[in-house]
C-alpha cells in the first residue's frame, strides 16, 4: 500500500483529504504543520508528500525541499490557493513537484495522486 504524508494546517481540509485518500486505498498520515511532518519523514519512508504551501512553523516549500534531501525519490504534490508561489522558478520547490490549486474536486486529487505514484 502506498503511504502518503499529508501536511495541511486547516483542520477541516486535512480531515476531508485524509478520508478521501484512505477511501481511495492509501495509507495516510497527517500533520497540521510542516515541522511535525518533517520530523515524521525523518523516521520512516513515504511514497508521496502532499502539502499545503502556507503553513505555520515550516512552509510547504521548505518541507518539500528538506524532504527530498532526505529521500530524492519522494514524490511531491502541493495543494494550495497560491499556485503561482509553487510554480515560481525562483522558489526552492522541487522542480518535479505537482501543484493542485484549491478549490479542487476530490476525483482530481485522487487522479493526480495516482498519476504521480505510477510515474
């Protein structure tokens, strides 16, 4: 089973995404900030990091940068209302990261997750 680490500071969104991804057959571990998510990544491997960009303690771009230093094969996907930030070529975001702009439909999220994990 593919394991997803979800970092999303909005409680309702985090619960909604966790439930949707679990219903799609994924093992999901979620955190409400980037620093806690990073600490978990240091302890065990995941297939995908699914992260909001704007979060307290450590933003999603910094989380993704550090996470891919730990595991260069880790897939990264941002979920954000600030897609231009993630897509900015001057940002430190991993170049292969996928971006899904809020609001999005759950089938789009699951489809993009499946596509990333199959690559």
